[in-house]
């Protein structure tokens, strides 16, 4: 499988260990270590595991700062995303659902919904932590060297009633 991604984790067991701990904390036994390992193998093969870890770090950072955030799209077909609390619930129903996880498009984009007054904190955090991976940032977008984008969509709490 040919991809344009170029960020993979040096610690090959990091995602697996974090995901196993996450499932244990959720007391959720439907998903097996085998399914997690299968997803991680796919992510490592396409060199996307490092990006999933970055998304995990962003969500964890947001929650630690009490920034409302959610990630959506095909990432919800990933048990790993659920185990790592990147998504609050998974749409995973059967063993081949992860095949529909599609960061493989021509211009891959990860969408995050965040408080419109605070997403800049997330952009600053990632720019500071991973300066060599980032090509540029726009107002609501992080563009990585290999064209992966993380786009923020406003969650304007003041407009919700």
C-alpha cells in the first residue's frame, strides 16, 4: 500500500500499550488485543501511527485544559481511537470496519471540532512540540510536511442555547 505519510513512532509498542490501558480503564471487553494490533500494524505500514499519536496528544492536552474538543470522520471506525479517548464512541461493529478508516485520500484531513476561542492553544501546542513536522499553519489549519491537514471547526459555545 503506497502512501505519502512519513511520520511513524519510534516506540512500536506505545500505541498498543496506551490502547490496552484505555480499554482496561473502560472495562470494555468487546475488543481484543488482536484487533488493536491489527489496526496498529496497518497504521505502521502506512506510516500514520505517529499522526494518530499526535491527535491523541492534542485531545489529551485539550481535555487537560478543559477545551471542548471532538474528532470525527472515518477515525470512528478505529478501536484504537476509541481506546485512546480520541473519539467518545466507536462505530466499529465488525472485524473489517477498520478497513473503512480512510486517511488514504489524496489530501488527507483530520477534522476537529473545538471551542472557537481556544483552538489556537492546540495549534500552538503542536507547533511547539513538533516544529520539524509542520510545513505551515493557517488560522484554523495545521499542514504537515507530507500534506496531512488537521482542520478545526468552530464549536461556539456562546451560540448554543
